[in-house]
């Protein structure tokens, strides 16, 4: 028939063209997957990793300080009360030499502990970042690395309060602060590990000095505890140390 046209056969793709198209599709899917991980999973992974590192570091620091320092700290060596001739407490003081020893030793131990933790293998199942109870244990596992950075800060913090009508209770704890980097593949997050460790405590029976202040009544109708002035460092010990 004169009006009939035959269809042209579509030539099959060459092997080279098929490979190029497959590679292009794979590349597009890979980019989309990477963007999804970066926008959705990465922040969740960093938060989980950050929490895991903080818990591990704080626990290890607490254990190191308790075993090596807190158990060997004598309240009488660190804290003493200065009295006048009538037996009144005039000041509550830190022994400068003992304070310096404790802070220096604690700083060194915390630094060493963090270096040891750097080699501890930590992982998070990728499914945990999806916030699903069903997928929480599904891998692959994402490795976490903790890298110490900067110096460690250690402070001795006293809490001094009146007990009854003629007693003074002193509780000393150690505040530790350390900067670390939390590292997962393709992302890093700096964080500060903070922990507080009870160090020593003691009770002194004697007449409470006139210059402590009474706390004002709070909004709940209860009185705030009566406190002595903040714990001081003994200037005499400091001057002796400077002369050495």
C-alpha cells in the first residue's frame, strides 16, 4: 500500500553507552545518598557520639581521681581553721602546698586518662541515628574517635555551711573540665567534658564567727542555709612558697 510507512527499528545501546548511563545513574544516587546522610543522619550521629564520649570520659576521669587522689586526700592536710584567742573561727583556709599538689596531680592524671581513651574503640550502629527502636541495632557500625585538645582545667571548690549553732561543715569537691574533639567519618564536633568529684569533707565544732551571713528567705518560705565567707587560700603559705 502506498500510504503505509514502516517503523524504523531502534538500535540497541552499545555496551559503552550502557556503561556510561549506568555510571551516571550510580553517581546521581550516590550524591543523593550522601546529601541525605549529611543533612539527616550526620547531626544525629554527632549528638549520639558526643553523648557516648562524654559518658565514657567523665566515668574514666571520676574513677581515676577517686582511686588515685580522693582516697589519699586527708581533710586535715588540705583545710584548716584559723581561730582567735577566744577560739572563734576567723577564717577557713586552704593549705596552699597541698592544694597545688592535688591540682597538679589531678591535671596530669586526667590528661593521661584522656590519651588512653583515644585508643578505645567506640562504634555506633548506623540505624541508631534513624531514631527507630527496630533499626537501632542495624549496622554498619560507625567508628567514633575522641581526640583530646587543649589543657585540662582542675579547680577545688569548697562548700562551707553552718551546722547547728556551733559547728562548721566543709565539703570540698573537684571540678574538672577538658576539651575534646568527637570525630566520626566526614564530621567533627568539639565538646567540653565536665565532671565533679567529691574530694574530702570535715566538721569543726566551735563558735561560728560573727561575719558569716544568714541567707534570705526564699520564695518557697524556707530559709536558705547560713554560709561562711568563701574558702580562702592562706597568704602566709603563699608567701613562704614564693620565697623558696
